C-alpha cells in the first residue's frame, strides 16, 4: 500500500488491504494519544480511527505533539 504522509509518498507493504487508520498509526509506531490526523483533507477523530478504512493513494497529514519547554 502506497500512502502520502505529510507530503512524502511511502510504501506500507506490511499493511493489509483492509487496513484502518489505527493500523497505520501502529505501523508508524506513533502514540495515538499524541497525534492529530487529517485523512484526504478531513480531520478524523481518534475514536473513529479503528473504523476508518484506508486505501493505497490516500493522503495524510499527521501532527505529533511533543512535550517540553523552556527551563528556569
């Protein structure tokens, strides 16, 4: 399966044809509670990831939140 992630085409041959967004998050080794995701131009709520199918050619914008800040 070929997907576009943040503007770059990537191959995910390990994902099954019936993959969901949740499968993609796992393949990317991301922590789901720290990610915001847009699928083909639509923001998808985290509670819908397991039920949202993906197909080869789909486009994703993924933002991964990280903690931190200025120390005193």
